[in-house]
């Protein structure tokens, strides 16, 4: 989970969205420290949000 989140955040930074990347970095790190198992629905929600942001820049 951590590798996926870090890769997505790096891509967000690549597109110049540092504030957004920092927000997701803080939120996902907090959530990963609580529960880093694949059943973490809040973490999946953040991953979905990041994917939607990246889709806007890659589509």
C-alpha cells in the first residue's frame, strides 16, 4: 500500500501540484500508521481521489 501511495504522490508532484501532494502525503502517512492493511477504506478513498487528479493531467 505504501509503495502505491508514494508513487502516486510523486506523480502529483511531477505535475507541479506540491500543495496537493503535501496534503495527501500527510493524510496517507497518518492513515498508513493507523492501518496499512488493504481493507482500509479511507486509504482507498484517498487513492481514488489521487487517481482522479492524475487522470486530469494524463488524459
